[in-house]
C-alpha cells in the first residue's frame, strides 16, 4: 500500500518561499506519477504540478509556472514542491498525490487520475 506524508507548510509573508516535502512509502518513485494539488477555502482542488513517470517530464499549472518547481529525490523516496514568490492567493491546503500506470500529460492535471493521496499540509500567505 502506498502512503504519502506531506510536511513543510506554514505561515509565510507575501514574496516568501516554502519547500513542501512528500515522503512516499510502499513503492519507489520511479514506479509512480507524482503530483501536487491544492485546495483553497471554498474552492475546488486545483492542479499545481506533476512529474510524469513515462518520460521524466515535469508539468506545472499556469498559476505556478515560473514560481513553483516539482522535484524528487529517489534516494529519499521524496517529492518536493519548491514555492517562491508566494502570493495571498496561494493560500491553501497542499496535497501530494500518486498514480501508477501511464496517464497522458493531460490526465496528470485531473485529481481523479490519482489513487493515493496524502493528508495535506496548510500553506498560509499573509499580506
């Protein structure tokens, strides 16, 4: 059974940075497609970024592009979300997700693609 545990959230000022971590147990990273989603108050869960197992390419949402980076450390079986230039609208619970198989890049953006989810970590950006 795959388990995901996020950490690294917290309170940060506008323009600040945070790095979220997601430790994966139960399978090695190279057998999984890995993603970050977020859900703000009163909002639907939103795709942030993903790493596609099949071609090793990372994808980021338009809102995250240029500010957020998805990376991974295979030795630690951990995936990261580096967030720079944080804005108040980035305030949300951030979730790590994992999926087996070979979804296309389009389907990486859909929460329904992922079988495994972490419990979430809260990020609050204050102005």
